[in-house]
């Protein structure tokens, strides 16, 4: 049985998680000072590689916003228990800058990701992220898409 304090904390962590994805959508990285620990660890992938500090996360978000200045991140599902929040999101945006080695294509891309976030003392401390890199790379023209109609 969850106590009222645990329920409040999980709800507070969900609010912080929502605000973090708003930062990525708006580019207002200064908000990370109040939302993350200084030594935040992001276990990412090619699109969002291993990040080991708040300042590195700010830089990664700014690089992402340069590549996709109109990026929108929509939270599709969110679950919380104890100090963890699981988030499933959809990214969309127009590719207007270098990303994953691809020069701007002007293409509107859309991909999904899931993350497990760990909170400590009311701040995001660590995240493990998995996203549809192959789908994104196909949309950017870095990897050929499978032929339509072939089996």
C-alpha cells in the first residue's frame, strides 16, 4: 500500500518529467537548473548519447533544437512508482540542421521513444532512453527504407 507521501512524490515526479519534455520542446534549457541534478546521467543512444552532467544535457538539447527548431515532444503514456517514471513520447519536427551525420533535409520527421527516469530529492537524476533510431535514420535518408510491397 502506497503512503500519501509516496503518492505525492510520484505525482510530483510526473510533473517534473512533463516539464523536462517541455524544455526539449521550447529550448529553455535554463529550467534544467531547477529540474535536474548537476550530475544527471542520461543513458541514451545515437540520437541522445551518454550524457553525464546538466551542462552536457543543456548542450545536447541545444544541438537537438538546432536540428529540429520546431520540435514537439508529446507524452503519450506515463507511469510512476517510487522514484521512477516511465514515459513514452512522440517526437516530431522539421529537419533543419545537422543530426546523426545528416545535413538538413527539410523533411518533417516523426519518431517515438521510451524512457525510464529516476528522481532523487525532487530532481531528475538518471534516465535510460530507447528510441526508434532506425525509423528516424530512414526518414533522414541515412538508411534505405524497405521497399514498399516486398515481402
